[in-house]
């Protein structure tokens, strides 16, 4: 019995050390990223694509808890959102880099934080991604219910909305840009702590305009080209 208790104590100690090391050194990592000079749109976050949805007449056809069409302004919260475009969901596991980067070059024209009375845990999406069970986003009300920060960037020929969505266990959403700030493609714009999600809404484009993008694909902020 004594040996069992000693072994258990050692195991717990190793686990605590591993968690502390993860929190201090692994999770905050922010590697440099090379941006392809031909890129018009790059991934705003590291993670896995959970949906690529066509937004038409203000609704995105992704089914969550029997909802067939979720209005874009429930995801990209705010007033007068463009009624058509492409919505791309990127799920970040606790093992991904959690710094976000600008998907296009332009000027930051909006930064809006939207609190929520309750954040849903993203456990279903994490497990479905872990085992590759599609659809990857079902049973995930956090997509429209959880707190979020919306960053709008206007470029010469494209606009983009980056939506930082918090998990139940998230400590903080950081945004490092402000309205009126010029920004280059791939520049850092913020960070979400722990597992979370980042959505990208590009008005005026259809999913077919992103031929290399597929559900389940792994992307990297700043370096994965979504549109050339």
C-alpha cells in the first residue's frame, strides 16, 4: 500500500510539473511566420478547419442543435454585417499556438468585445476533432453563444472579420490592435488563452474561391495561404 501511495504521489508530482511547464513555456510560444508574398488571404489562427460555410442572405448553413441556418450577426456579432460571403471556422486545441494574425493587409476599422452570460465548454468539438468525427461542429453552441471579440480589417479589395471566441476555460481574450491602425498581412492581432476558436468571415467571396480549403485541414496563422 505504501508503494502504491508513493507511486501515486510521484505520478501526481510529475503531472503538476508537466502542467506548469506547459502553462509557462509551451502555451505562450509565438513562433515567427513567413508570409507568402503572393497571398491575399492567410489563416488568422493555428488549428483545424471545422466548417467552410457559404453565407447567403445573412445566414450561414451550419447545423447546430437542429438549427439549419445561423444568422451571420449571431457569429460575427454587431450591426449591419454583410449579408453574403464565406465563413471559416478554425478550432484551436490546447496544443496549438494561440496567437492570432491578420488575414489580410489593410486598416483595422472595428474592434468590438461582446461579453456573454455563460460560456459553453468546447469539449464536443475537441473530442470530434481528436477522433476525426464529422461534422466537427455539431453540438457546439459556443459558436454563437460564447463571449467574443470581433476585429474588422478593410483592405484595398477585400474586407475580413476575425472573431476570437472564448472557451469556458479561457482566462482572457487579448486584442493587440486598435481602430484606425494600419496592419500588414500576417501581423499579430491578439491571443486567446487555452482551447478556443477563431472564425474568419470574408464578405463577397464564396467557398469555391478557396479551392485548397477543406474541413479537417490543418492551418497555421500567417503562413497558410487561403487565397492567392
